[in-house]
C-alpha cells in the first residue's frame, strides 16, 4: 500500500512589479495602443483649449458685485454674475415673493427647512432617520402649503399665478415625485394582477399617459379640464399642472417598478406563499423591496427627467426656474445677459439632478446584500 | 443513528394527507393522472422518478403552489379549495424546501427565519428570534444568523431554508429536490439535517434521487412516471425486488454509476 500524501496549499506570491504603480497604470490605460494614444492626446488638446478660457471668463474675470449693468459693461471680458445677484429673489422665488420683500421669509424658510430635513438623511449614521423621512415626506408638504400658499394663521395668501422660479420648479417636481411613486407602485402591481379587470384598467391608464407627450397633457389640463367641470368651479393653474404631471409621472414610475417586479424570480413569491404569507404581506415584505431595489436606477432616472421637464409648464403660462431666468435676462435692465441666466438655471438643475443621481447610487450600494462584506 | 428497520417500523399515526383521484393538466398536457396517496403522521416518503414524471408537481399541489382540476386533497382535516383562507391555513402547517433554496436575499438569515412566525403566526419578535436561533443551532449555523443569504455557501443556504420552514412549526415538510443544486461536498451536510428531522418523527415527503437517504430514512418509496404512481413499497423491497419493469429500468440506470 502506497503512502498517503498530505495536501499543502502553495503560498500566494506578489504580482510582477511592472504591473503595479501609477506609471504602469498610465502606460496601460492612456497609451496602451495607437488609438488609445490618439484619443488621449485629442482629449488633452480639447480640454486645454476650452476649459481654461471658460474658467477665466466665468470665475477669474467675472463681475460679482454692483447694482446695475454698468459694472458689467465696464468689464465685458468676464461673466456678469451681478445680474444673477440682483435678480436672485426673482429667479429663485418668483414674482410674488420678489415684489413683496415682507414675504421673502416664506420661501427662504421653506428651503432652509427642506435642506435641514434632507441633509441629515444623506449621512449613514444619523439617528432617527425614520422620523426625519416621515417629516420630509409627510409634514414638510403641509408646512409648504401653509407657509408658501398661506391664507391662514395670519399669513397672507400668495397668488399662485405669480409663483415662479425655482420655487415653482421645486413644488411641481416634489409633488410629482411624492405622489407618482405610490400611485406608480400600485399601477405596477395592478398590471401584474391575476384579475383581468384590474389588469386592464392599469394597462389602459399606463399606456394612455405614457403615450401622450407631457406638453400635451399640460395643455389639456389647462385648456380642456375646465370644460369638464361646471362653470364657476375654478381649478388653480398650479394644481392643474401638478395633477397633469402626477398622472404622467405615475405611468412612467409604474413601468420602472414593473421592470423590477418582473426581474424577481418566481421562487421568491413561492417561498413566501409556502410560509403562509398572503398577497399583501408577500408584496410588502418580499417582492416589492427587492423590486424597488432593482428599479432604483430607472425610477430615479424618471425623477430626474421629471425635474427638468417641469420647465414645460411655460406652455400654460407658468414661469419656472428656466423661464424666470430667461424673463429676467430679457428685462430692459439686463438685456443681453442670457448666457449667465441660462448657466445659472442650468447649474441649479444640474446640482439637483446630480444629487439625486449620487443618492441613488449610494442607495444601491447600501442595499446590495450580495456583497461578501 | 437508529437502524433502518427500527426507523421503518416506528409507530405511525393517523392519516394527515389524503389525496384522492387527483388529476392535473397544464393546458392540454395531462401531468398528474389519478393519483391516490395517503400519508400517515410521522411517515417519511421518498418520491423518485425521471424528470417530467410529475413528482414535483404532485408535492406542489399539497400546499397549493399548483392548482389541480380534479380529485381532492385533504391536509390535516382541511380540504384544499379555492378558499384563500383554507389555503393559507394549510400553508402555515406545511413547510416546504425548494431546490434553489429561495431564501429572501434582502433579509438576514435571522429575518428570513422570523418573518413568517411574526407576520403569519403573530409570534412576538423576541420569541420568534429565540425559536429561530434554536433551529439555526439545530442546522448547525447559529453563527451566520446576521449574515445575508448571498454570503453563505449553497449547503448553508439550504440549511437556513430548512430552519426557516421549521420555525413555523409545521406538521408536514415537503422537500422538492433539496440537494439537486448543491456541490457534492455540501449534499452530505443537508442530508444530515434531514436525517435528524426524520429521527425526530417529522412527517416528510421528499422528492429526491439520493437513494442512500431513501434507504436510510424512508418508510415508503414511490416511483412515478408519466404522471402516475408506478410502484410504491418499503425501501428494502423497492430497491431489491422492484415489481414493475419501468422501475427496474429506472433503478438500473441510476444505480449503475
């Protein structure tokens, strides 16, 4: 009988030294082949011919202070941020609050409150996140209504037709997102229902609103909706826009959620059934959390699209952030400074959309239970 | 480990599952044909047969993961009908272990085990967690309680799946090819747990091709083909002296290698 050998695993060795370090990285990733070298050089050429002049114009030579255009006319080589500075209230809060300095505290308070609730939520270790979320999604909209719309507690009612600027963009997007998510989830579940009636209703709803351009919906909400109600019943223009946006958005959210639901293996629902969990418990604890996790990127994608699409409300005469910046840049005092107006509006849109995008990536990472620590 | 004969001759109780004249179709395809099956309390049945023979479908009918078109299934005195309440009543008494484990990947091992007791049986959370830890110890992985299923090996996942079912304190356990998706080295650890369950007197219906397991713990082995029960017998007779030529062919093929 032969002797039994003992298995000894071979020790791990370090990789060859020429595959490590920054120089190896540059050689491999930037100049690895002829086409990669050409692309690298082209990129550096374009970067250095466009970016430094832009920074010079937008930051180094820019005009920041002053009260009228004379400052900017004296220094045309730099951007005229004086314009934004002077018209900031109008662009951010709209005409009603910009023209009533006594009421400026209202939108200011609302945005401070919003960020005070939101920012702690972005940090992993904040205690009481559940309550902060409830405050942000449940209490904040109510506070928004009483403070910004007013009409009670001695706060004068604001005229919604004069709401505008970022405040309007924010209000439309916030309401759209807040209402579209639960409606969209119900629609997605309905579309996968075993009951033909519920399924048909959801399919028709989703396909109708998804197949219609938002601009058409807003136009119809503005022009046609009043025709369906008896004379004298007047719907607020902003409310009409909110309803239209919510209908539209919920159809998109529904499809994003349905994509997630479809990706959950059948075995998940079966295992839940085998444990005796009924439909709603199964949905709430098992399928929906997993489906939402999968569909975070596409849900946030539709939210980002919505945030920017709110500028379409200009079709019904509402001046959101973009349109307000444009309007300000066309006033007699600031004619010709469109670029600064668009850049500022663009920057705010970008900041919010990028924030949403980063938050969704963060959430995806946090919810990824498949990583091995 | 008790011997084969001891296990086989253990006292059996009254009938817990009674299947009469069961027929099922998938569209035009007749998957189950006139199945009659009585399962006694404490009985351990192994069901084998070629793929497509209807063995999985049969046990999935018992907890209504599949609906049947003809015949009756009575589990612990409750007849399976369209009535959702009856279905859920039966499902909470019948545990099931799947080929692909079907653990909930977004919940920890402990949460997997406590979800149903808390929300279906209304057990207080602390009590449910104590029960869960007891069963996790029994399947020898209490140290994994706070990990997610994706961090465990296949064999560990299947043991968690068994613990999850046991937490509902079921009267019957259904196993649907519990070791078919496992690497060879992990099959043994899952079978060990199943043997332990059998020794404790659990009523088990097990679809498997682990013939060693069948010999060791089954009171009865059922062979199915073409949606029918071809032959059933106690393991010793079944393996040594199969009566039907279809059974002989099947056994010669799976025991050959």
